């Protein structure tokens, strides 16, 4: 078949170059969308089960420590686990938005990163007395980690502000 014949066939509703018709391309795209939905549903279920399991385990563990009278050390662990649960819930929200909208929205990922960095800052800060006693390179590494985490938090906040400003400008332009 010559090039003009091939062009006439495509423009007349035949198959596109490569032998795949527009209808077949649409069916393939719909199949990929279904697979994407199945993966998002699976991720959502895993995140939900993980968050609920962590909530129950943390509640039971903290309750036992509370009954024994062992308060200071478990509070740091409780804080760490609560922030981990918040991260899981935020990831679950991200999966929900991605499932509903079929788009990848950057804000929830930035929020998860912000929570993760804040979580680590709080845990390192809570262990500060122990780290100061150990001194030397352990303490130096902890201080470097805090510095890097602080820079990360600032970057996440700036990125969130810029994205929100962009969203506000886009909404204003549509009106």
C-alpha cells in the first residue's frame, strides 16, 4: 500500500499507522484505567488496614505502659507512631484523590513529606538529652540531621505556598 492510500485509509476511519484503530486504542486505554483503579483500590485497602492496625497496636502498647507506670520513654514512641498514622492517613487521602480524579496531585505528597520531616524532627528533639550524653559524632550527626530536616520543612512549605498560589491564580483566570 502506498503512502497516499494509507493516509486515505486512516482519514476514512480505518486503522491508524501501526495497525491500531482509534476504537482499539480507546479500549486499551480503558483497560489501563481499570488496572489503575484496581491498584488504587488495593493501595487504599493496604493503607487503611495498616493505619487501623497501627492505631490498635499503639493504643494497646501505650495502655500497657501507662498501667505499668512507665511514661517518659513511651511518649516519644507514641508521638512517633501517631505521626506515622497521620502520614498513612494522608497517603490514603492521596490515593483517594488519585482514584477519584485520575490525576496525580502534588500537594498531598508534599504534605506527607512535611509530616515525615516534622515527625523525625520531633523524635530527634525528644531524644536530645540522650544524644547529648552520648556526645561526639552521634550528637554531631543528630545536629546535621536536624539542620537538613529544617531545610526540607522550609522547602516543603515554600512548595506548598507556591502551588496554592498557582491554584488560586488558575481559578481566578477561569472565572
